[in-house]
C-alpha cells in the first residue's frame, strides 16, 4: 500500500469536510487552519517515511508529484501571470484544472489563499508535493537499519 497516496486521499477528504464546511469567508484564515495544514504536511512526511520503512521504491512517493505536474501544466499557469491574475477566474478553460490542483492539495489551503494573486499559489503545491514525501522517504532510508548479517556473524 502506498501510504503517500492514502494520506493525499485523507487530505482531500479533510479539505472537503473542513474547509468547504467553514461558515466564514475563505479570506478569514485562523490559527486552526494553519495547524491543520501543518499536521497534514507532517503526515505526508510520515507517509514517505513509512514507504521507506516498507522498502518501497523512491518513485512510490513521487506519484502525487506527477499528478500535480499534470494539473499544473493543464492549468496553463504561465499564461496567467500578471497584475490581474485571479486564481479562481472563470474566464478561461483552465479553471477546472486549477481548482483540481487546489482541491487535491487541500492541506495547503491557508497558504494558497494568502498567496492568491501572486502566481506562486500554484507553484507551492507542486514543490511541496515533491519535497514533503521525499524528505520523509530519505529520512526513513537514513534511519533504516542496514542488514549487516555477513558470513562472519553466522
């Protein structure tokens, strides 16, 4: 079982339940929102760590990154930079891919809202979907005990 994929699906469910269920405006971001974001980011690192402990290949933590790359490319981000960049603009066909990228990376919702008009709000999920699981994976690989059973010890 790929634990990073499972955590991403839990993130998506949490995003749907918590952030869409908020009664206040999306512009009002509280410390609870940042706390949930930090906890879910930590869970992604732990999932990468568990993948390493289960002796899975490194590419097992990169599947979500590749999905984010597809969403990022399909959203046509490079055509959207400028002073009037609005993340949720419905003027283009890229709206659905942008929304998919945001929903798929719901654990970053508070940061995406804060960075909405910068263009970096779509780069952040792409970068963190690579860094967080990879960091956990490499920590798990470093800490994993080496099998040092040689013929001399037997």
